[in-house]
């Protein structure tokens, strides 16, 4: 009957104690298992803790202030009135290809299949797509080799980058320039992300900073690279591409007041 109370004998008491002990042990094991699951849920799917966000050395003021020129890059990239737009794009694109290729060559011995097993920059992994559109994950040196080989082939093709007087540029020329600039940006981004330490050791950070700033100002001026593509480096771009603050005016007399100073998700592409 519900509510009846029956006294428990000594034997029953021992069995009851054993069941309580087993029950307590089972509860403890369940709690431990749940805790382990909860801890894993806060990590990567393989159960490993995500690495701490790497400090971006290239954003430190002691490095961003180093340049090899101090003039306004915006004026440098503006289309001269007497120059055809396609001629200007062709000339600058070829120059950037040569300079970026040269800059990469300075650290190429450090960019190997072991050190750079994927073509990465910030939180992005770049995949190579061949002429048939096949997606391939490759090491950074392989990716850069694909880029430089493709660009070399394009800029030396007289049907695409004509050098003879009177020869017209193809209708798809601008789209090809955009493709080249997108690939060259990937190489620049990788240089900063993976090889800035080696660049500093070679004392070439001023050259890399200036080359990057010049390139970004150029592609922005002619809308050659989608901002969604370059946004991973916006923090650096805003520092390096910002116009230099005007120099403070000299005081007219010793008593004049000085002028105030100017003010872990991985993407696959």
C-alpha cells in the first residue's frame, strides 16, 4: 500500500548501501563525461584547443613607419591625361608583377612545403583553380609558382599586353588585369602574414611596406580588386595608405603657441 513503512533488516541495509554507492559512482562518471563533452564543444572538432591568435608583428609602429619613399602615392597612381587607360594599367601591372616577384624571391628559401603547407594569410586559406576550374590545395611555394608562371605568361603575350604601336588591347583586358592583381595580392598578404620576421631580419620591411601601400592605392584607384578580397589586410592598409599628416607650421615668433598635432574563423578562397 502506498505510504506503508516497512522496517529494513540488516541485510537489506547492506544492499541498500551498496546500491547507493554504485549510484553515486555512476552519477560521478556521468558528470565527468558531460564535463568532457562540454569542454570539447568549446574547442575545435578534433578536441584540440584552437591556437591563440597570433600577434601581427607587421602592425607594430616601429615597423609600419619604415618606408623607402615619403611622397603621396595617390598622386603617383593617377591616370595622366595624355595616357590611355589600358596602357596605364598594363604598365603598372607589369611593374607590380616584377616587384612582387622580386620581393618574394628575397625570402623564398624560407617559404617551403614544410614551413608553409598551405597558402595562408590571416584567417584565409587560398586554393588554386586550374584552367578547368579544378580546386587544388597546395603549399604556399607551389601556389606562388602557379601565380608567377600564369602572370608571366599573360604579360609577355603580345595579344594580351600589346607592345607594338597600333595594336589594340583585347576586350577582356581589364578582367585579366583584375585576375592578375587578385593573385598578386595573395602573394603580398602571405609575405606579411608568414614571412614578415624574415623580411625584418633582411632589413627589407621598408621596401615591402612601400610596395604594398603603392599596390593597394593603385588597385583602389581603378577598382581592380574586390574589397571583400582585401579586407583581411584592412588593418595594415589603413595604416600604410593613410596620407601623411601635414608638418606642423613653424611658429611666427618665440612666443607663438605651437599648432596642435594631427590626430579564428578560417576562410577558404
